C-alpha cells in the first residue's frame, strides 16, 4: 500500500519553504520526486543515500504511483535523460530505463531539443525548461500533464465579477458559482471542499482558511486538511477562474531538507560512466481552472439525488480571499497551488 503521507508530508513542509504568499504559485511535489527517483537509478553512493533519507524517497512507491497515473486518461507522465556522452551509458542501465521509465536516454545536443521534449509532453504548456546546454553534461527530466473536465459543470451564466482580497492587493476576478451536494468539511483551520473530475482518479481540494493572516494561510496546508474526512453537504461554492505559471530553482529547497551531497559529487561510474554534480534542479509549472475543468502541467529537470419538503442547510464557501487549490490522487498530492492575488 502506498503511504500517502510521503507526498502529503512533503507538501505540508514546503508551505514554509517556498514563497506561496507574495504571488499565486503552483508547485508539483510529484514531479520533483519523480525526477529524483530517476536520479537514484544513476547511483547508490553516499550522496544518493542522503537524498533518499532526507526526503523519505521510496522508489517503489513512486513507481507504483507512476503506474497508476499512466492508466489515467487525464494524465500524461514522462521522464528522460539527456546526456552529452551517450556512448558512455551502460547497456544494462539503458535497459533499466526502458523497463521502468519507458525511455531511451538521448544524446544531449541543444536546449531546443530538451525544450521541444518538454512542450511535447505538457501539451505545449511548458516550452522552455533550459536556456542553454553550455557547460551541462546531463539533464534529467520529469514531466506531468493533467487535463480533465469537472464531474459537474459550473454554469457560465452564473459567473460574475467579484472582488478578491489578496494579501497585497484587491483585484476583480471572474467568480464561478455552483450549488449541489459536495464533499465538504469544516476543520479547526479551514473549510475544505473536494471536487471530482470526469474519467480521472485525481480530485481537486479547495482549502479556504478560516482566518486571513499569512501564517494562518500556511498553517491551513496541514495534513489534516490534505486528508480530511468528508461528508456530503449541500454546498454553495464560489471559486475564481485562475491561471498560474511558476518557475523554481529547487536547490535551496532541497538544502532546507538537509540534502547537500548531490551538489558536490555523485558517483555514476557504473551507469553514466562519469562523476556527476547537480548544478540546478528546475521546475516549471502551469495550471488553469475554469467552468469546464482544470488543466495543469509540470516539468522538473535536474498536472439532484432526492427531494425533501425541508430545506437542507447550505454550507457557503466563498473563495474571495487567499486559498489553496490541490490536485491529489489516491496516493498523494500531485500539484499544490496558492491562489493569493
């Protein structure tokens, strides 16, 4: 059984490590873990053992999750290795990459080559992951793309202009509106709603903090709110349309987790026929949510059932202030977005 707490605990921790409050931001815990899982196939020296320990990285769990996501028609998952000295790759290593990741490592030729690969595997949502290959010997890539329609539909005729009260400014947004029986819970720190998609194992979690400070906002991305116990409630949801693109250099994030050795040396003599040193770990993400559904992408380099005479209580969830939007599978968080402006 996949331990859902691995990705969820990582998500909870990065709320304090990444800047989610100054602007709306999207991050993919899964894409990072998938790329690092690929890295562990290149070596098992002290640097990799430190990485695995500090991030609680379990390759079997990641591969299990990847296998599940690849069966999901709404999700595309891909990974690859681009190496400047492809002739030095060990043949057994190539076979392992083909078997576990369905890739054949490619000769690293140009930034355009890598960026074209990224665009292809993210429905052209992420077209440039690197600017130049000068001084780069190896690039490890993980990409995920998600696109699905809501299991229900927001009525576009109900979408209206409303004020959104962000941390730094007030703005006008297109607010979508719907009312029906939803998975809902009110915890100690937030209102949480879960929305399903058609033909997808991923679901959306809207986490609206009860209090309005930045600290309360970060605290709301808790394990309790990422794995709550829902009840079906008549719920009136007001959710703004949003589109977010983000870019991260994740070296500092890994160092905050206590990972340092991979930035000095990784012994890959048995697989890549060389010594590696991680220079940059880059993640670019995209997410868009509207009345029809959600589209998301990430690349990490090293997505009336009854009648009653009584009116039921209607829970109101009005996202007119900063909230979290989380895309999660049955085995952990795939994307987490802060909508703060």
